[in-house]
């Protein structure tokens, strides 16, 4: 298959294929990037919804899933939503983001992060990411703000656009916690509200604390490709009781409690997670520790296999963090000479579904004109990141 065996690019692809095959074994069908796994109370809980008729926007599983998520993450308030992007949208509103504001966010992220900023009628201001965590580079962001922003009356103002830079959204890429210590100190210094896009990091800890605890508000996603799925869904997390109450109100059409009158006191959103989906979530959450354990084992196997592949780095959890290893990631060498296409071609053709990182946000047509920092780090990463098959089922359930 490696027709151009003497080409160093193909040689690199061949080495990577050998390493992946040594972990996953040979395959005659395509091994997906990340598959959902149902093996516990999912059928019982969903059937219970059908049997009782509580399938829609209210029901016992919604309340239970919110309690269970708060207990699991250690965040005091969890409000479930229709999807992760909706949760992020409400995060931005609760952070006080107003029309015309700018919001700092990584260029290297899923489009939902930037879209949520646009839904809040604000402008994303893209910043760079670093190769250790794939999260926002705190040092480079500090340097960028020193150049383009000024503190004025307790606000961070963009000196060239005049807009208030209201918030900083950080993202825990593929489950690896970003540098929260440095980034939260930076947010304090620059009077920015810190928001964690924790869509990919359910089960990931930073300094022993679950991601989503440091931001004033944070968002989770339970989309089908995430570590825990409700079909589609998300949650907003906050340790502020007033923001928790506001989040519940805004995501449930801002209805005022009343015996029978339908009265709404502001423009709310129908962002509720149906009981049917919450039931799935309750069952999935019971199995999450087991899935996390197997994903960690898979990551260790990849790490060992890639130790012998010259120039290729398997992305380990950052120091002080425990990653959920949602997607296992390798970084191609910096001087790889456009090997990315060859590597993806080789792995996918051999039955191992592999994907590059997202197209950087500032290259998408709707965001090309947005303000941005120098994005050299993200641009390099976009040519080097390869995600490998990461489903928990790729490791046998541990004997219990
Ligand atoms: C999945 C994801 C989202 C959005 O979640 P949806 O539930 O698909 O709306 C947001 N940000 C990141 C980084 C994600 O990976």
C-alpha cells in the first residue's frame, strides 16, 4: 500500500500505521473515532419514560441528571440543556456579554464555541493555543493583550476597535485540561469573565478538581460523539447559586411560576433537555467511571506504542491534570513536510478512522474579519494534530 516507500512522508505514515495496528489489532471494517457505549440502565430508564409518558421537557430524570452531574463534577449547580452550544450561549449571557462586545476564544476549537459568541451578538476575538495542552496559550495571550488592550474604568477595552473585551472562553481540547491556573490569573488581571468550554472534558481534573469549577460558568456537551451521550444534550455548570437560578430560568422560556397562567418575564430560550434524553444521561453517568478507566488504559497503550516512532509525540495529560482522554491525539513532527494528508490517507484506508483538528475559526468565511492575535501556534498545530480511534470498547471491560 505504501507505494512510495522511499518517500519520508510515506515512511512516517507507515510507522504510525504500525503503531496504531499494534494497539488496536488488524481490522477488516472501519474502527470509528468515538462510538457511544450503552451497557447499563439505559434501556430501563428510557423504557420508564415511555411507560410513564414523561418523555418531554419535565420529569424526574431531568432533576436527577442535574443532581448527579453536580455531584460528579463537584460544581454546585448543573442545568441541563438541549445541546452544548445552547449551554455556551447562556454562559455568555450570564457572563454579561452584550451586543458589540468582544469575547476572547481560541481559534483552535469546534465551531460551536465561536457560534455561541455570535448568538450573543458579540464578536469572537481569536487567540493562540499551545502544543502542551492544545488550550489557550496564557503567555502569548498576556503579550497580545498588553499590545492591543487597555484597562479603563474596570473594563478591558480593545484599543483599536474601542469595544469592551468582556470574557475569555477557554476550551479543554480532546479532554486535556488547559492551563487554568495561568488563565484564571490572567482573566482576573484583565477583568475578563472566565468561561470554560468543558464540552470535551467530562471526567477530566485539574489539580484534582473537575474541569468546569474554575470558570464563573462552564458548558458540557452530551452529543453522540462525546464521552457521555444523551443523543444530544448539554449542561451549564456554575458554583454561583444566583447564576444557577438565572440559567434555569433562561433555558426554560423564562416562565414565571404560577398555578396555571403562562407568563414569561423576559426573552427566554427553549433550551430544555427532554426527560427521555436525561434518562439516558443518568444511566450513562453511572457507567462513566468504568469508561474513563478503559479510555485511560487505551491511552497508555498508545503512549507505549508511539514511544518508538521517531518524531511523533503522543499527547499526554498535562502535568497536574487527569485527562479523560476523550480523543487520543498524536502530534506529527514540526518539520514533517506536509505529511498530514499521507498519514490520514494511510490510517483511514487501513480501517482506522483518523481525523485532523478543526479548520481554525479565523479561516471560516463568517469569522475571517474578526479581530485576532498572531496564531502561529494554532497554525502549526493544525498541520500536526491527528486524532486516533478512542472508543472505550477498544479496551475490554475490566473484570469486576
Ligand atoms: C461538542 C462541542 C461543543 C458543542 O456541543 P454540541 O452539544 O454539539 O452543541 C462546543 N465546544 C466544543 C469544544 C465541543 O467539542
